[in-house]
C-alpha cells in the first residue's frame, strides 16, 4: 500500500537532513509538516477502515463458527434419529461454515496485524510531527534572531557610514579653516610690511618737523642775540 510507504519514509526521515536540503529551511519544514499532517490523516482513515474490517471479520468468523456448531448438533440429532441422509447434509453444511471460518480466520489475523501496524505508525507519525513542530518553532526563532541581527548590522553600517560622513566633513572643515588661517597670515604679513613703511614715512616726517623746528629756534636765538648786540651780523 502506498500509505505504508509514505508513512515509513516520513518516520525514517531525518529532520535535520530535511532542513539542510532546502534553501529556505523554514519553508521546507513547513512543507514537510503539511505532508505529515496529510499522511497522518490518510493513515488514520486507513487504520479506521482496517479496524472496522477487523471487527466485521471477527463478527463473521464468530457467526460461521456458531453456525458450524449448530449444524454439528443437527447432525448428531439426525444420527440419533437414525436419519443418516439428514446427518450427511448437516455435516456438509457444517464443513461449509468451517471452511468459511478458516478463510475468515486468516483474513482476520491479517486485518488485525494491519490495524495494529497502522496504529503504531500513526503514533510514530504524530511523535515525528510533534518533533517537526518543535524544530520549526526553534527554526523560526533562530530565523527571527538572524533577521534582527542583520537589521542591527545594517544599522551599524549606516551609523558607520554617517560617522565617516561626519569625519569627512570635519576634515573638510579643518582644511577650510587652515586655508583661512593662511590667508589671515598673508594679510597680516602684508599689513606688517605696510605698517613698517608707514612708520618709516611717519618717522621721516617727524624728523623733518624736528629739523624745521630746530632751524626756527636757531633763527629766533640768533635774532635775539643780534637785538642785544648791534654789531651782530644779520641774515637777510
């Protein structure tokens, strides 16, 4: 029966190998669980039919055995009555029911074995299904954790990118500030040169003013001396 092959394959399956075969383990395990559930339903239905068949055969077997016993009693009664023909007919009917009972006995044993095997396999399937569901729950939790770690890694990358951007901005700002400082230094140097020239010019002007004042004082002193001394030569 195909159902036996499917049940046997699933029971003997290694769930870890099953997970490893799929590119998406969660999807593969969910598919396996669906197949298990379908197979369990089919196996349960088959087991129910086997049990019903076993009970029906047992009932028919008991009925043929009972009727065989009845015909034996009738044969005995016919012998006691001296009716050998009726006794022979009764014994023939007894043999018919015994043959049917023997055939049903073999079929009943087979049906009993089948139903018991299906029961055991359904129980094993349910245990395997429970294991698969636990593994799926674990796999889903691991998958969610992996996605969460990936998101955190992505956030970390973005933060690193933004940090790099700020670092680049700081470097550019430093370059601009350095350039501004160089310009200020050049301006200061040029301003110093101009200031030196201006100071030199002012010093020259001051010296001229001093010389002019000195000449004026000398002239005034000479005039004073000449006024006091009539013989003093006068400059015209």
